[in-house]
C-alpha cells in the first residue's frame, strides 16, 4: 500500500467535479420526498390508504421494493428504493475508472515506475469510493434528521445507501481483475448489478403474492440493504451481512490482483481474426462495432423500464381515487389530461434523463478513442475528422431515439395488455418529445470534446444538474431562471398537456449550434489534445 495516500489525493483531484455531484445529488433527492409525502398525505389515514394500495401493487414493488408501514419515514425510504441501484452503479464505475481503465490507458505503468506498492492503486480507489459513500450516507442522515424523523431510522436509511455503494465498489474491484479491458470490466460489473436487482425484484414480487420465490431477494446485496427497512424494522443483521460480503469481495479482489500479470486479466483475451472483415472498411462500420454492445445493453434496460412503468400505470387510478390533493398534483403535471396520461408524462421526463446519459456516453466514446490512440490510426487513413466524428454522433442522435421508442411502446403495450384504456402509442409521444433536450446534452458533450477536451467529464456534471432540477428543483424551491437552465424544463408535458412545437424547435436549434461549435473546434485542435 506504499503511496496509497498520494493516489487518494490524485483520485480526488481528477474527480473533483463528478464525485461531489453524484454524492450530493443522490443524498439530497430522498430528503425532498419528505415534504412531498407530507403535502400529499397530511393525515395518518391518507398515508395508510396509500400504503395499503402500494404494498400490494406488483409494479410499485418491482420498482421500489417492499413497503412495510405507513409512516413518513417508511414511505420515503420505500420511495427511494431504486436509488441504491444508482449508487451501486456509480461506485463500481468509479473503482473501475481508477484501476482497470488507468491500467489499460498506460497511466498505471507510469504510476508504477514511482515508489508505489502493487496494491496501492486498488486500495486508493476503494478508499475514495468508500469514503464518498460514507459522505453520501451522512448527508442523507443529516437531511432526514433535519426533517424531524427518528434518529435510529435516519441512521439506518443512511446505512442502506452507503452499504449498497460499498458492496458494488468491491464487485467493481473484482471485475477489474478479470479482464484486460475497462469496457469488459464495466460490462461484467454492470451485469452483476443487473442480476442482483432482478433477484431482488423477483423475490419481493413473490413475497406479496404466493411467497414461493421470496428467498431470491436474499441472494442479492440490493435485497439485503433494502431489508434493513429504515423507520420500520431498522434491522441490523442485513447490514452486517452486507459488510461481510463487502469485506470478502474486497479481499478476493486483492488476492486476484496478486495472481495476474500487469496489464492483463485473469480471463484470457479472445483472439480476433487474422484479417478484418470486409464490413469494417468504413468509419461507420467501425463505429457500429464499437457502439453496438452499449446500445444493445441500454435497449434491454429501457425495455425492462417500460415493463415496470407500464405495470405501475394500472395502479395510478387506485392511488388517487380518494385523495383529492394527489389528484390535483397529477393534474397540474399534465394539464387537464387523464391521470394515467399525466403519469406517463412524468415518467417521460425520467426516461429522457436516462436517454441523455446514453447520449453523453456515446458522444464521449470519441474521447476514449482519442486517449487510447485509436483515433490517430483511423485519421491516418483517408477518413477525415468530420466523417470520423459523424460515425460516432450517429449513435448519439439515433441511439436515444431507439431507446425512447422502445420504452414508450413497451409501456403502452403493457398497460393496454393489463386492461388499460389508453392507446399503446400514447406513452410513445411523451417519450419522443424528450429527444430535443437529450440532443442538447449530447451537443454539450460534443462542444467540450471539440473545444475543451480535458473538461469532458463536466458533461456528466451538466447531466447531474439537469437531473437535480427535474427531480427536486420544484420541491427545493429553485428560482425559475435556475430551472430554465435545464432543457428538460422546456419540454411539453405529453401526453395530455399542451403540445407546442416552438420549444422543441428552439432546443433542436440550440443542439445544432452547440454541436457545430464542437465540430469546428475538433477540426482546428490537435489530436491527441496536448
């Protein structure tokens, strides 16, 4: 571990923007739910009615987990049930970024030339990620205490979040030892997270039904942390189980690190063909080869979201039937439309944010190609810079379209299949309306890549700021001019709301202008950037 302290400072320096953003954002969002639940359900009877419907709705259980009570704290902890998955994702990506990705890019070799121990880089990544999750848990605990909620429940709530991050930081550390590619390591760790979430989902849905498969949730670290049940059970032993898993997985990562060669992984690399296929002779074909795995993975994820959101829609009418306040809130979100339409309109904003995440990732693939030296090889041929960039930007623009079409159609089809009276294409319109805002964020990423390539991580910061304003901006009473900085603020609430083409056209024009500026900068700067 020689030199780990200096590597910790290096990681904090490199992630000085992105790390605080996701820590603060994910720590603040659940706190905003307290005021929302108090406003929507001011009496114990109304909260009990909401809980009775929610705890038996398979869609809500799939999305948030099991609800065990009707107290404000229990409702908030349940409503935040998907956030541990997001924390786990950020944690595993952070560990892989500062281990396998650095090793693949050659930075670890430079670091290793100094007096640095073999385990120092892995240790530093785990220390920083673990400390970030502790800060996140402390922010959440302090916020809930500030809302007047019980101390024990607030501590348990913070522990749920930080333990989810710890567990999958260790999973990310193991994945970083298995393969020589950071991309493959991310895929392995993300797959493990997806399996854990599906096991939790299947077990909890079974528990509210026959219960025959409820044991599946106990195979998942996500299931363990959610079974702490803050403000309800405040169980300690699921937390202890998660800590033991984290320690075992972290120790396994250290052992695996010592059993592999530097620069390689434990899993053997698959040899490619001796000659490239004829279909790889163009920049577009190469871009498809690089992006197809990412696009397929995101499409599967959006399909799953469509299934869950479509299933939840059936319970919306039950939730608001006897609650005038909640009915008014839904009505304000979508004008005078039906409640189910306004529900789809609110979900469309979330889908838009997620699609923007894919768009940013696809755009920044160009930076990865530049940093690894692959872009120089391609540009050394007859392929020009703009043609090379266009081959990647096609996925930044068309990829989100595919994702939103899939999610919107699946939502509508599922809702119609379970007895809904809304056409399957209704949700599709609201999802596609998010595209101009998604393109604006992709254009911001392109602008940073073309003009300020060293600052491309700031594109994720812009996305996080938009998420903060969309999810909790109104609850935290941000000024309107602050909310207007997000392109998602200007998207019409569809289906059901007033449809206007003007904001969509303006946002598309902004995306074109920002993208053009980025391409201009790309044409006139050095590759690789100095």
